C-alpha cells in the first residue's frame, strides 16, 4: 500500500508530465513504478480504492513515516554541522 500512497501523491501533485508534456494516465504511471521497482500493483485502480477507503487519519501512513525519517536525518545533519563549527573555533 505504501507504493500506492507515493504514486497517488505524485499523480495528485500534477507536476509530472510525459515526453509530450501531458500528465500520464494512472496506468502508464503505475507501469513505470512496477518496472522501476520490480513489483506489481495487481490492479492499481483497486489499490487506489483501498487507499481512499481508509480513515482520513490513516491515508498517508507511508508518507508520514518518510517525512519523520527525513526530519530526523535533517536534524542529525544540522547538529553535526553545528558541532563541526564549534570544533573549528
């Protein structure tokens, strides 16, 4: 379901276009994901329906987890930068 969250979010952002400048269909988009990451959605429309049937507080479990990990890494790197600056003084 995590890949469905990511694919759906990218589709809804609308910033991705194909080589003709048009927004790809959900099928074209899912085909690229399946080839790139070596898995199958086994019916992207069914997966999206399952996603949107979730309670609103559970719609973005994977995206929330990704955000938390990115924020944690950002804070870690910021702390390292500050530590290095203090050591140089």
